[in-house]
C-alpha cells in the first residue's frame, strides 16, 4: 500500500513512525517544505514543496500511485487539499475544507456551536463594529479576544494575562478589526487539556487525554508558543480530571461531529482535536482543530496498539465502528528542544547534535538537513518522548534525552514533574471548592 503524509514537523514524524510500524508494510511518501531527516529516513520518496501547493501535492500523489493520504497541518486543509485529493479519487483521512472550518474560522466555529446547541460553548459574540464590541466587552468585564482567522495560536489575548484591563482589551480588539471579524468571549478559568479522536464521519475513537504547555519558560511564564511539551497519565484520564470531565468532553465532540454533518452536509473524516478548559461548571471548548496536536500527537501515537494504517483507512472509508482502536495504558512525557530565544527572537541555522538518548523516542520537527548535518530553523526543533508506567519515570527518560542534545537550544525542565502536576490538581480542587 502506498501512503502519503503531508507535512514535515514533529507531529508528522510521529505519524510516519506509526505508519512505519504497520503490519501492512506500506510504502511511505511525504510532502514537506524542508527536509526533515527523521521523515526522509522512513520514506520511499518525498517532495520538497509547500504543503499548501494543492496542485503539486495532488500531482505527486498521482505520480506515486498513492492510495491513502493523511494531512498533518491545518494550512493545507484550509486551502482544500482534502477536497482536491478526493476529486482525484484518492482516499483521504483528513477533513475537507467545509468541515475543517471548525479550526480555521473561529467565528464560524463559535456560531456553529451556538446554533447547534453544543454544550461547552462559552458566552461569546462576533463583531465587525467597534461600538457594539466595546459594549459587549464592558458587559462581560473579563474577556478573551481572538481574530477569526488562523493565527498559528498567536493572535489570542486574554485579560489578566496579555491584556491588563478592559481598556487594553478594547484597544487590542479594535486593532484586529482591520483584518476581519473579531471574536470576544468570556474568560474561562480552569485547567486546559486536549482530547483527540479518530473520526470517520460518524464514529469517534477517542485517544488518551493530554496536557500541553504553551508557555515558553519554566513555571508557565513567558510568551505563548506552539507548545513546549506535553504529558499523559496511564489510562485516559489526566490526574486533575474526573471520569465525568472526560465523558462530558467526549459527548461534546460526538455532538459536534453529528452537527457538522447536519449543518454542512459533509462528513468530518480525520483526527479531531478538542482543546478544553475544565471549569467549575464542567468542560468548555477553547477551540477545535481539524488535525492532530503538535506536540500531543507525539504522546498518543507511540501508545497506539491498533495498526495506524488500518485506522487511517477506516477513517477514510467510514468503517471505524469495525475496528477496536486501542492504546497501551502507559504514561508519556514529551519535551521540545527549541532554539535559544524562541519564540520571540530565536537563533537560526545552528547545528543540533543528537547524543545518547537512552530509551527515549526522538522526533525531528522544524529542522533541515544539509550535508548530513541537522540545523535549526527558528521554530521548535526536536522533541523527545519518554514512555513508562508512570509520569515520573517517563519524565526522567525525556529529561535525560534532552540533556544529551547539543546545540543552541532551550527546553523546559518542569514539564511532567510531580510539583507542576500537583499544582494543576490543587488548582482544580480549589476551583471545584474541595
Ligand atoms: P487558542 O489559539 O484558541 O488555542 O488560544 C490560545 C490560548 O488562549 C489558549 O491555550 C488558552 O490558554 C487561551 N484562551 C483562549 N480562549 C480562552 C477563553 N475563552 N478563556 C480563557 N483563556 C482562553
Ligand atoms: N498543541 C497545540 C496545537 O497543536 O494546536
């Protein structure tokens, strides 16, 4: 079987590593903008091209007799890559543009949730006019402000965080109006986590819950990033969540998939990513993504016991109900090594040397290979994952591996450490009034 993965980051390296474990012994192909050495090594052949160049990707897929495609990042979905591949009669385990809107148009996503009575939707409104928006910000008093379009996770600002007060919120919101509509919503208080599912249009197979760490520095300080690292606990429930929290979040995703079909007439096929805030009133949706999370994919895919190629084929053909999707009940800790100065002033083009990483799994992300050496690009460079029976052991494996990478790199030592997890548990206990 010939399988194509679109994308060249850590998430896609993890996807390709899972495909490479398949008992079907597939031939793997990739499209990526820069040569990721981890991906290149596992591929039969690859095309160095922008992932959003729909015409070139389809042409490459046809020339390699690709039977199944999965798309890693959101940008190609937003320009209709899945639609174009299906038009060329190639099976795709990623969503078409109309349903991927759930990720790339935040205004559409919120209105969709409200119109379909999906639980977990915060109080919000969408604005194109400053006066009405200011009045709403005054009414809510404590808000999050988001541009409606894709911003790579960097356009969202929240009061008490990047926005000191109501006036700053109004000013920031007004500055976004030039680029299009603006979403203003209540500021949710709680702990964030990620729930991902394989979806075939109708059926959902859920993965273990994961917690990402968006802040650049230790103790959740510094600017937001794409995610500095993430962990999961053995089983599917993070230490600060209850079974009820997870069930409630699953139901929201099940209802979302059903409503997407009702509203668009199109089935959502592919991985669906729910970013939730668990609040005193239960789960609230921060956002949906139409793909795997990065780093979250690197936590769950190494635990996938079911053949990933079977899962991809079942998503594409709508037969996920015939497959028992299983994950091993282990903990993982994933930590990213990023260029010094990331995200605001990262160093670039610095060599990364991988030493002895013990039993950790390594995924290359935003790096490129030249003359057999690996260099940084300015974005998250290399991720290491520890897999073990406890979070504590997994953390040690990941940490030791990081210490054996050399280069002009920075990483967070605290991700997966007991004290940080205890802080999450205490925070939730306080919120729940326990
Ligand atoms: P996003 O780009 O939607 O993932 O948002 C980036 C970050 O902003 C999230 O990880 C949250 O920490 C925060 N955020 C987004 N929306 C809200 C909200 N309504 N209330 C509180 N925090 C939010
Ligand atoms: N880890 C956050 C994301 O992939 O959007």
